[in-house]
């Protein structure tokens, strides 16, 4: 697999040379495709619709919505951002992340989360990434823990538990 970033951030992991992962900010041209993305019925309680996410991004300029692409095909969505007034020195949040229901079950969650971690670390020059999760969302919780996210004891405004991943930059 080859991971790339559209605006120049190199993401390198080569195991399957035929897979190309891209993270592209949502534009007017791609918004309609983004709006077609859906999670499974049982997951809808855990994450907002893409319509709500895009509305949130219009209302808060800190949010950056992005399409997640595999080999040029839109397969998922993420929304992230830097919030300068949170914590000491601000916080980088991976606020929303999901794979379209048609592409779930193909081990793409790990590939995309790794790409997002690399992208956010490079884009924001950060060593901590925050996210929140409903503890009942066991699939997401397992994935986040696999990548080093741990609970920090906080709850967000929706009573989701906050997790943080800290990388030790040299």
C-alpha cells in the first residue's frame, strides 16, 4: 500500500504497492459525493451524518472536513482541526472518522487511521491528537486503542469519553 497526501505531506508505508490512500479536504466539487457517505444503521448512534459534519464545519472554521480515498475512490470521511483555546497550547482533534458502510470489513480502518495520524502530525506539527468516543462503540474503541489512544479522564459536551494519543518526537 502506498500512502500519499494531496498537499505534499509524504505518508510512506509500503506493503501492498497497489493501494493508494489520499486525504483530500472537502470542496464544493466533492461535497455532493461526501454527502452520499453512510455508516451502518447500528453505527448511526455514534457519529453525526456527513450533512451535520459539513454544517458544523461551516459554523466553526477550526474544523477541516476531508474525504478519504482508496485508489481514487471515496471510501470514508474525517473531520479534524486545531483548537487553539483548548488546553495548554491548543489541541488537535480528530473529531469525526468513519468508513462508508460499503467499504467496511476490509481492514481499511487501520490503514486510514494510520494515514490520518501521520497527516495530522505533519499538518499541525503536534505530538498529541485528541478524539472522543462512546465507550459502547467497541469497534472504534478497539481501533483507537490499537493505535495508542488512551482515555484521559475527560468527557466532551456529548458525554463521550476523550482519548489522546501522544507520540514522542525526537
